[in-house]
């Protein structure tokens, strides 16, 4: 493997070219730990169609993504679909900022944080008042769990299978 590789289909530590593959890949269809290009695939991917653990681009997919059309476990974008958290405009299990529909409301998360704080203080023998529960309706819990499962399934078919080659070697 070369240290610096330039040209089409090059493989090197630092590779530049249309089909560059390396630790740092720069090109139209770049692949690498850090990939920059139109179709970037890598741990850190920056490009129009980017796939990576951290992906930034117009059509970004991965774990932590930012883009116009983003799908990930945590997503920020104009149209974002986040399995766990979403910011911008979109749908996620928990909503962040913007026009996001969160399947689990903030009141439920605040109630859960209060219970965890109370339980932690109880374990450390710190006197604390038990928080007043704010129950969610049973139908809301079922809809939120079903919606989160649907988003997770969509994420797996759109991004998760593409991430398999990035996170671990194929069998």
C-alpha cells in the first residue's frame, strides 16, 4: 500500500481519485476512515450521499447524521428520521429542537429523569421526595413503541445494512 496515491481506483493511506480507497479518501466515490466525496463511505463521511458512523451530506445515513435528508440513530436535518433523537424537521423517538414529532413526549422523559434521580438518591441514602408520577396513556406508550420499532426497521434497511461493512468485516 502506498502512502500517497493519486488516480482512478487508487489505494493508499491518503488516496485522491474518482474511486479512492484509503485511511483518508477524497474523490467522487471515496471510501476510507475519513471519506470526502459525492458518494462517501467511511467512519467519518462528508459528501452528497454519505454513509458512516458520523455522516454529513445532503442524503446522509448512519449513526450520527446531519443533512437535508438524514436518517440515523441521532439525526439533524431539514427532513430527519432519527431512531433515538431528532432535530430540525422530522420524526424521532425523542424530539430535539425544531418542528419534530417526538413519539415519546418530553413530560414522560422528565418523569423518568425524576424517578431515576429519586432512585439514585435512595441508593445513596440521601433523603428526597418521591416525584409525582405523570402517567402516559397506555395507547400512547403502545403507539410510541410501535413507531420507534418502525423507525428502527426503516433505519436498518436504509442505513444499517450499509453500515455493516464499515463497523465490522463481512463474513
